[in-house]
C-alpha cells in the first residue's frame, strides 16, 4: 500500500511528465493524406501481366496511356491501353511486340505523350510511336531501333529537361546516352564494375545518381562520365536511389546488415556516410522509393506486399517524418505513377499509383488524397510543377547547357499543348563508335534471320578461304617442281 505522501509524489511526477511531453511529429498539411482505391469499374481487369522476376515496375503511365509489360510467345511485348478505357481487357487486345527477348523496362517520353521507349533481353532499346486513341493492331515496327549494348538492357530513363536524350543501362555494366535527334549513342559511362540497379536525375538533369550491385552509390556528371561522389556501402546493400528535388539530398532503399529493409538519407556532395538511416521492417521484398518534389513527400512501396508508406522529407531533424501507411492484402508486382498534370485537382489528389496485381491480372489505381472541405483550388498543395514542354534540345544539353524544367500551373486544369512531332532520323549504321570503341563489334545476332545471314556469310567466307588456300597449294607445288628441275640440271648443260 502506498502512503498518501507517495501517492501525491506520484501524481505530481505524472503531471510534470505530461506537461513536458511533446508529440514526436510536427504539424503538416499532409498529416492526414490517405490512399483511396478506385472503384472496380475504374480498374483494368484481365491484363496478362508478365511473370518476369526482374526488379522493375513493368508499368508506365501518362495522361493518355497505360503501358504494361505482358506475356508473349516468341519474344517480348507490352500492351498500351488508353487510361480512359478501364474495365475488362479484350483477350485479343493488340500488343507492341517487336522485341526478340523479354521486355525489361518501359518509359513514356515526358514531352511527347505518344512516344514510349522499351529495352529488352535482346540487347536493344526501341522507341515506339503509339497512334492517337491507342493500338488497333499489333505493332512490330519501331520508330527507332538502338543497338550498342553487348548484353541485355535492364534500365532506361528519359532526361528530365531535354527532348531527345535517353539513357540506357545494360548488363555489360555500361550506361549509354542516346541522342535521338541522330539515332546514335553519343556518350558512354563506364565506371561501374557490376550490374546497375537504378538511375535517378536531379531536377535539371545535370547529375545522375546510380546504385550498383558492386555495393557502391555514385553521383556522376553524365556528359563527361566523371564520378563526383562515391560511397562504398559495406554495412548495408543499396538497391534503389532517388534524387530529392532541389534539396541536394539523395535517398536510398536497401537492406541493413541485420537483413531488415532500410532507407538512408545522403548529402549529394558528401557520400562519406549517410545523414540518417532508418529501419523499416523485416520483410524481404524490394522497397521502391517515389518522391514528389512538389509536396516533399516520399512514398515507399514494397514489392511482394501491399503496403505503401509515406513520409515527409524536411531539411531539419528528424529529416524523414513518418506520416501514414496504406495497406492492402493484394501483393504488388510493380507500380506506375501518373504525372502531376494527369491528377484530379478537384479531388485534392496529390499522387496516383497504378498497382499491378499479377495473380488477378488486375491494375488498381490508388489515389493519395489530402482531405479538404473546400471546393476551391488548393494552391498550397499544388505549386507550379514540371510541365510537358522541354527546356532545351538534345544538342543544347550535350553542348553543356543546363536549364530547370519549364513549369506549369494546374489551377485551370491541364490543357494539352499542340501535339509535338517526334522526328526520327532515317539512318542505318554498320558501326557505332563511342569513345573510340565500336559498340556493335561484339553484339550478338538479334533475330533468327540475322543469325542465318551471319551463318551463310561465314560459310561463303570459309568457302572463299578454302578456294584461295587450294590455289596457293597448287602454286606452291608448281614452284617446288620448278626448283627441283633447276637442281637436277647439271652445270655442263647450263
């Protein structure tokens, strides 16, 4: 039994404790953001989503189209669906099916909404132009076929401000920079010693961050290929990296030494050690990071589970502030993200995922919404954002010019500008020389016909060499006979 004095002391201590206690979270307009799954009629059903285990999203979205990597016999393919045509997909829906190997990554051009790039196990990168309204028949002819990698190509990224620059990362440990105005690779980044796992640009595209299987995090000046900063992550494995807008920070997801999923925040100008590390959970699936520079919100989606956690990134401690978590029992294979100009501003939607559920062949739109009672435009959650107009051409960027994205307002809704015309160069090259190296010298044959042509060319070359050798053998025998005749002639007969 406690005495009256002890009870009074305990009460005073309790009051003092609660008066001094403060909540660990800071006030934020995004504190109550919640995830809302679209109604069934607004989902995409019956989609034959690929069963490939490559660690990519297999999905790309813009305000016009939804593209999904799918299963295909005799090569790689993906389907393109207008975002307005939700519901059950026709089993005979047309496909983009020009690759000879599995498609590993697809990305829409941020400035030409009908242009999409794909890369594949067949070592090629291809650029396609989707007709208005979507496909009416299978598409097999690409606008551009880009060859330069000697092994399969696992990642592609469009430059964020230039209209004709595409980056590709292959299993040959190289990153090629393609100038689509001429249809050729113009630069090669050759500083990695293993497979590149992810690529991310800063806001104006002057810097490139990469994570690699060699356990190194790099910040690279892409035009020169020079590594500006490098971190050896020996105590944990880094899987994905993303630039955090103009904050001069990087965020990585990976696995700690205790096999827990982990995120880390880095100063892009000093990668000697992370600013902060935070364990997430003990699950094994890859963590995909998505960053919204307009709201400073970070979304973490686990591959193989149905959870999406979201945080607010700040410049002050604790730097990474947990907000909330969206939960779903259906595991996600990958996620596409709608660009800002495709969101529903009237519903205060600040982010939208397209979640791939392989077992059901289902794609679910998931909207992240800020709860607001007012029907007026909410300027504080919709600042000026990167628009659909390029800031500079490919040649300007390659010459050393950097410009921030051309911004647009979402206040009056998104008005699609006059359709820009993508002009593909008509040029066939027998060699691709970058940094003095012929990239096509060791590229394997890409199609069965090409393999047969190579076989017959080699047979013809072998036949020619045999005939040349036979001719030389005959000539050698003639010379030997003439030499013997000369030796048998006596000096008296000379």
